[in-house]
C-alpha cells in the first residue's frame, strides 16, 4: 500500500534546487534562495498563460513571392531564404494599426489565463519595443511609431494579468547580410554562436526590457548556443532588475529557473524535479500564416481544454499561443477558440488552479487533480459501459458528484481494489467532464499493476508502460521524452523470474537493462527494422519529408532471470544499457551513440515467469 505525501497531493508546488539570484552575492544566499523559491511557487500558481507570436513576419502571412512557404511562419525569412535587404523592406511596411492591447488582455482573462508572454524580439532581430540601441524596432523603423510592448504592459496591469517577455538569442539582423548558415540544410542558422558584440547588444536590450515595462513574471529565451559565461550574464541582467522574474531553461547552460518542454508536449507522469511549462499552439506554425487552417472550432476547443487538463494534472504551466495578423488583429477563429476554452475554465477552475498532482499511474480514461480529501476526475475518454473505474484507491469514498450542473450523488461501488462510478445518469460535457470525489482519511493508493495468471506468468504490455523523460537546462536539446519505462507488478512469490520480451526495433542491436528493486538484468536486443522517408502532413496544409522508422516484424527473445526478494506490488523498470548525457554543445551531444538518445523500441509485451513454472 502506498501513502501519498501531502505536499505532492495538495500543493503541487514542490521544492526545487534553485540558483541564488545576483542579489545573494556578497549578502545572504539563503534569503535569495527563499526569494527564488517563492517566485517559483507564484509562477506555478498561474498555471495558464497566453503566448503571442507577433512581428513583421505576420505581414507576409506565410507567403513569399507568390509561393506558400512551408514550416514556421515566424521563421519565414529563414525558410524562404529572404535576404536582409528584402526583409528590411517588409519591416518598413509593418503597421499593426488594429492592435488592441486591452482587447487582447480581456480575451486572455476571459480564457482563464493569468499571464501573457509577447515575442519582444524574434530571430529576425526586429524589436517590438522602443530600443535605444537600434533603429530596427517598431518605433523607429515602421509607420506604427508606437511602443507596442508598452501598450501591452499597461493593458496587462489594468486587467490584473502578469507580463512575460520572449527574447530570441539568435539575431539575423545584427549578424549582417551574411548570417551563419546551418551546414545541414544551408538555411540561416537558429543555433549560431553569439558574438561578443551581439552579447553586449543583447544585454543592453535586456536592461531596457527589465527596466521600462513594470514587473516581469517570465523571460522566455529561445534557440542559439550561448556560452556558459553569456548565459550567466543574461541571467544576471534579468535578476538585477527583476529578481522575481523566472527564466526558462533555453537561456542554456543550466542558468534557467524552469524547463520549457517540447512544443505541445504532455509527459506520461508528473515532473517534480523542476518547475516546467509547455508552449502550445493551434497549428504547426506559431506566427500568422493566411493559408493554414485549424481543426473545426468545437474540436479545437476540446483539444486545448484537454491539453490544459493534462498539463495542470502533471504540475506544469500551459502557455497557449495566438498569432495576430500583420495589422494586429486577432483571427476570429483563434478568438472563438479562446472564448470556448474560457467558458469551460470558468466552470471548472476549481479542478485546474491551486490543485495537486495526479497521484495515479496512466489511466485509460483521463487525468486526476487533487485538493484536501478531494480527487477531481478529468474524464477524457468516456467509458462505453458508463462505468468509470478508479484502480487502487484504498480510501472510503464519501460521495461523487459532477463538478458543474447536477449535484446529485453518483452511484459508486468499491470492490476488489477498484472504485467503480456509474455515469449512466451523468450529463456529458462536450469538451471535458470533471467529477468531484470526496474521500476519508489520508490518501492511499495501490498503483495499477499486473498480476500473475494461472500459469504464473506476469505480462507487461507496451501500452501499460509509463514513459519517463530525461530533462535538463543545459541546452535546447536537453529534452529526451522517452528515456526509460516502468510498470508495477504484483509478485506472488519471491525468487528469480524468467524474462521474455516481444518487441520491434529498427537498430541492428542495442543494450538494455530491466530492473526490480533488488536486481537488474542486462541484455542486448537485435533489431530488423530500417529508416524510411515519408511525406508528413502538418494540419493538411504543410508537407515535408520526414525520416521515420519501419520497425519491422515482431522479434522474440528470452533474456535471462530477474530476482524479486519480496512479494507484493513493486516497480519494474526498463532502462537503456548505455549512458546518454545532456550536453551543452551540439558537437558533444552528437558525439554520443545516438541509439541511446531515446528508447526507440516498440514493446508488445514482457513476460515474467514465476520460479515454480
């Protein structure tokens, strides 16, 4: 039986190892650490924010010289290979006269969001604020002649929202007419080195951003490959002026306060080592593209509501993006989606904000968030028989009701370690139904597990596995989403179990380790798949060639024996047999054996065969 800690369940705001702020140098380091911890907790409590990708690139709307340009709209200069001279002509015409900061702040607030993050300077180097260190900004270079960031900062303050700033380390304008190019695709690089002159320029702009726009809650750096000294300097200038502003991990070199997850990513299990944020979007692109279409409105609202549910239940912040048109107006589609999300959030905010982490392993039907003696059941997949099963809940359930609407108690049955809720009389929410379950005592859960059959065989399926990532703040690449996998098993008798595996794998061979609490078994698997090139479609609008894996046919292997010293429910972990470290430099990162960058195996089943069999 497993008891969950009160900190994990109730607050969701965990204690993290924090870097001291610059104010701590020569003073009280402990005070600075406590200050940063408090800032992290306040940042996590916001939970839901609005990302705005907006710049002169929006004027091009994903089209250059009459051709629709694939991939990211905000990087059209790179993907269409637009010269600096031609791009400057585009910027000179940029006039977002329909930008309404108050309307955007109201929209974000209606959507249930607590903060807004604006792209103050993207890779193109164009500043969306009044900078004294360049004329390549919205005030000096365009007919708009106003500080758009100032407008937004004042609007967020008026409407009770926090302000965050995105700032790109790559700067294609600063680097001149012959920018560094990626040796693989020949395009302008997003991972170029930062020259000393560019470093000084960026620090000067960061000083402006940290000084002129009120309190800043988050600084979202992006891309590039700054040195350790440069990352430290960027951190220092932020903390000097805004000690409570959190810096994302993309400042690199372990100088950030929180992780920026891969785009739209939801982990399989709560991440408790670091605070984290997932940026999300409606389409593949972030900046406006006129020819990209999203899902039908009701589907898109449901997708974003469920993503918020997933991320909140796993302890992260969700930063959902919009991309205004070149004139500054918000697309009616994006506005309608946010209105739909907001209506749902307003009714269900009790289950999203100020809640703790999902204490269960992967559930077939959705997510769980927590409060005092309360479980909020987020029903993503409605059970066909109207019977919602909560596996392993030991506590006596006092009542279950819908969070909104009818407050009548639902029928429940607690039997054989499962709590079964009858949903037959429940009104289904079109986006996501949430039930409120009240229980007695300290929460106790037996993890979902596999049992031995009559032949003494415990079968673990690939679908049942929880995937664990390896995450860090060394570089943009420190986001390995599938680094190990785990299951729980109910061991009927102590002893050495024979292990068999059925799997698919592309690689010629690869080392793995399967481990119990007291033993581990190392083995090598042979693969018979290969890489294939396929045409991948993004939202039905963009297409690109992507290398995928043909994993071949199922292979079978007897691995050896794994010892379990005790009976009962316990964890089994499948790990990779060789190390793969998170490296700061791309060269060091790629010098490692890329087979071990991720699990890269499709497991049909693993069989643990009891000793007497």
